[in-house]
C-alpha cells in the first residue's frame, strides 16, 4: 500500500473503515499494512468517542419517547 493510500485512510468514514476491516479479516490477510492501519484507526476512533470507563463499564441511558 502506498504512502498516499495510508494517509487517505484517516479520511475514511467510520462505517467504511469498519466494513473494510471486516473484509480484510474475512480474507485472512491479517499481516497486511492496511489491516494494521485500519485496526489502529478503528480502535483510536472508539477510544476518542468512548472514554476508558464507559468501554470497560457500559452505561445505558434511557430516553423516554415523546
């Protein structure tokens, strides 16, 4: 994978990143650079959106329908 492609991965939407990661895992290409970059990207985005405590201790918030 070229340097330009790796830099472009950071601009990929969350759903596309997860979808592509799933495709790589399904193909068994777990040693590719693309897999390693996407794996790190997905975990980074999860950590950014969920603090350490909410990942370890899920919290449910009930919302009453109008």
